[in-house]
């Protein structure tokens, strides 16, 4: 029998206007209106042996110390979901799409310094948990099919490197009664609507909403962000909603084509294999300014140079190791590999090779946020992604260490 038990739940999480987004100057700015709402969507997947949950939040990501250094956002959310659903915490993947027109939950500036934000974060956990509970209880039996396509021309490498992954991966569950759940994976920063005063889910919102509306009886569509650290929309940060719409619809069009072709030609039904493995590894800090370099930074700060504040905060954070969780979830022949970081495109392409003959699905911003994981070539070239700041926690050896660890994890779980 190749059927899974699946379910979905969605809850709106549009923030109140006292919760700031990540701006430029000032770094924390405030929304004045809502262009389109934000949601958390959860998908439950089970077979007779195992249960798992995938959660996708219309957000920028979650620093696990959002609520203080004595607390862990992902761990607390997972623990509550386990209590209410019975799904093991290690089998829960909490991801974000890295949408920049959403609150600064990656904590570049201390978010809870703002009045009322701590209470809102507690409510956000409530809503994520509610979404997961709905997914666990609103279930049906379904088969899984997986398709792959390409969407060319909508994304670019913002560092002008050759690496670019234009593959769109579509997983969809479908019941005998036509109920459907979609999981989509593509790599691109949702920054078309970056740094403006309207809440928006950017092109991700178009993709999720249009799939749910266009394909009959679709219960949920989750966008799972890929290795997009150095990938931006070809439209740039235009703040033009028509660019958002057309980019989203390009992905919707390819998704609909993949779905229809797989049904038209009776595409392969995936085995109902489900397994989850995790490992936590200590990742070494990036080099931090010391001596004269640090003194120069401090002197700039005394002159009210706000641009160096975040560099000093990163120095204050220290050069201790950072614990990063790698989570590998096998669903049929798909190998969903989640990482708590911004992954470069070449990393995502390597993950896809490592996972063969399975179908590798690299997922960033999963179960925490440790900033950019840059390859050594990026460190040699320089640029924003490797500058000192809260976005750069891990040093030049981080990518190789993650690749080694995920390779062992994929090999230990065997081919699907």
C-alpha cells in the first residue's frame, strides 16, 4: 500500500503595526498597512510507522533567542506541538520563506525592546501550534507524486557568480476524492517588496494563494525556501506588486503544468516511505575584529555611526561555537534537508547531488537562524554576506562541515 495519511492546517499571522520590520535607516521601521495577509501553514504526514510535521511560516526566519537567551523559539514550539499531537519534536520541521516584508524575527536588532512585541511572539507560537494541531486532526489518505521543472529568467545571482538553481520541485498528495496538498521548493529571496510600509508575503503569497485557489479541492500549498542566500528576483527590490504577481504566477504556471502532466500520464506513485533523522553539530564562529580593528569600530560608534552598531553587537555575541541542527526527512523518494541558515546556491546544488538517487530538496531557514553559510570562495571575494554583523555568525569552514554532516546523515538513512 502506497498511501500516506496527510492533513493540513492554516492560521493567519498578520502582525500588528507595533511589530517592526527590517529596514535600512532606521533599521527597525514600522508597517502602516497590509497589502496581503501572512499565514502559517502546516502539513502532517504519516504512515503506519512514523509521523512528521512540516510547518511553513510567511516570515523572514526565526532566531531561536528571540524571547531571550534562556529560551529557544523552535524548541518551545516543537515541545508544545508534541504535547498536543504526539508527534516527536525531532520529527517537526519549522521553516520560514525568508520574506523581507514581514517582522524582523531574525533579530538583527533586539525585537523585544519594542513594547508589546514579546506578547505578540507568544501569540505567534500559539498560532503556529494551532496550525499544527489542525493539520494533525484534519487528515485523509493520499498518494504522493513528485515532479520537477524549471522556471528560467525570474531569478539572478546577486553576487554575479555563475551559480543559479532554477529547478522547481513539486510534491503533491492526492486522495481518491481529489483532496490535495502541495509542497513546492524553489530558491529565491522574496525581496521584491523589501523595505516599504505594507505587510506582504511577496511572491510566496501569490504562489501559495493561487495554487490553493486554482487547483480544485487543494487544502494547502506550502512554499519551502531553497538555497537562496545569493539569489534575488530578476525584478530586484522594485516594490512593485505587479512584479510580485508575475513572478509568483510564473512559479504557479510551472507547478500547475507539473501537476497536470503527472496526472495525465499517470506519473509514478511514490512509496509510502517516511523517516526523519537529525543531527546537531558545533559550527565555529567567523573571525571577529580585535585590537586596532575593534578600536576603530568603537571609535566610529562614538561618532554615532549607526552602520557599525550591528558589527559591534556581533562582536559582543562572541566567537564561541554555534550549534546547528541538520534535519533530513525522507518522504517517498524525496529527501528534504533542512538547515538553520541562509544557504548559497552552490550548496543547494551539492545537496541535490548528495541525495541521489533520491530527489534532494534543500530547505533553508529551518529550525533556527545562523545567518549566511558562505563557501570559502565567497569569503575570498568578500561582500555583504561575509561582513561582520548578525547575519554572519559562522566561519569559512561552516559549509564544508555541513556538507560532511548531511552526507553522513543521508547515507545512514539509505536510499528511498
